[in-house]
């Protein structure tokens, strides 16, 4: 029997799902960070293989039975990145046919009927990728660095909040509750003591992006500085969205815009979403913004099905959605 494999490999976790070609999900396997830019080539390869091995073990099938695998992997941005990832996937890929794309594109596919539209990711980093009916694909951002203009991520939101908090405390800027929130979260009497985290003899890595929820919390309390930070983040993402839209779609087209990533899916505030929508709607009034309500790995499975069958099979896609949610908890909590 033939099976499909879909994968979402991100900066935090890797999720591998196996289903048969009619849409029955049979197993789910987990691994750690699958982004080679974060954990290195060997580290990413090990975590990707771990998730595949677990999924195969739980499915109780032979690797040769995987007909099509579709990998959505964070860090697949430049042509050089694709070459690197294909090189590390080649010795561990069980499928007879393999496809590779950026994880933003599978989020777009997960939220649309055919993968046509614009996918916007805001998590630890940001990305904007669109696909039109002609098959043209355009990406703006996703380079993993504010030095290259990537703003609006959890990292950007938290980093901006840190310096705004300190400036508000010492008189260089507007006062904000963010200062007290950061001190409490970091266990510091003074926010300036955060510099000690970088001292040689007491170095501790500061996971800046993990503090973004403090900004959403402050915004929920009406803090003006936090609200301004989130408005700017929304505007920054809108600029990337517009760059993609201008290259792929006409202003009067109705384009689905799928919002994915931890910032949009877990902790976003209306100020950020409203800023994003307002900026884009000035030029593209018929864009339809939707926060992704499922795991992006479903998009990888949908693509695997599309490739296997040669076209979108709505019945298979519907079955995959239903079966995935039934299977996920049972698979991920079973030892193998």
C-alpha cells in the first residue's frame, strides 16, 4: 500500500505525519529543531530523522511504502539553503518521490483550498510567501535578521520592548508597565542588570523572543508603549505583504491571506492585526485575512496528496483534516 508523508520542521520542533493516499492519518512523530541555521546541519538532520523514524515505527510500515514526502522546512529560503537541506534530507528520506518547500508555504496550503494566496508568518522570525494561479512564487523576508529588514517577529517585538522599557524608566522615553514586567520575568531589581547575563563568568543565553507575550499582556492592559510597538510590528509585516501582493496579484483580486506562527496563532493583539489589515487594505481592499486554525503540517500532507494524485482531491483533504485531529494526541503520546 502507498502512503504519504508530510513534515513541518521549524525552529522549535519537527512534526512528521504519515497518512494513506485516501486521507487516513496513521501516525505522528515528533523531533526537535529542524532548522539547520539554528542547530547546524547535523543537528537538524538528526531531529528530522528522529521524527520520521518515530512516525514510521508507530505506523508499522516499511519506509519503501512511502510514495510521496513533502517537507516544509524553516530556513529553506535562498537557493543555497535548498541545496543544503536537500543534501541533508537525501540520506534519510524514505519516500520514492520527495518535495521541499519553505514552512511558510505549507501554512498557506493548510489555510486555503488550493495553496493560492499569501502566507504571513510571525513567530521567532517573520516570512511572507505568495503563490498565484500562474504558479509564480514570491518571497519577501524570512532571512532571519533585522539587519536585512525582517521586523514584526516575536524577537523584534520583545527586543523593542526591552529598550523602550529602559528608556521609559530612565527618562529618555515614555513610561511603561513593561519595565516592571521585564524585571519580574527576569528576576532583576533593575532592568540594566540584564547586562550581567552576558558576563563571561556568568553567561546565560537570553531567549529574547520568549518575552513577546509580556508585550501582548501590557497592550491588553492599555499600555500606550506596548500598543505602539504592536502597531509598528503589524505595519512592518504589511510592508512585506504588499511587496508580495504587488508582484503576484491585481489590486482588485480577492486574495486569501493566511496568518501563521506563534505570534499570530497564540498571542496576537488586535492592535497588531488591525495595523496590518489597515495598511494592506488601502491598496488591496479585497484581501481576506484568516488566522490559521490548524497545524501547518496539514499543508505538507495536502501538498503530498496533490502531488500523488496529480491534482487537489477535496475528499482526501477533508479526510486528512478530520483524521489528523483524531490521530494526533494518540500518536504523540505513544512510546515507540
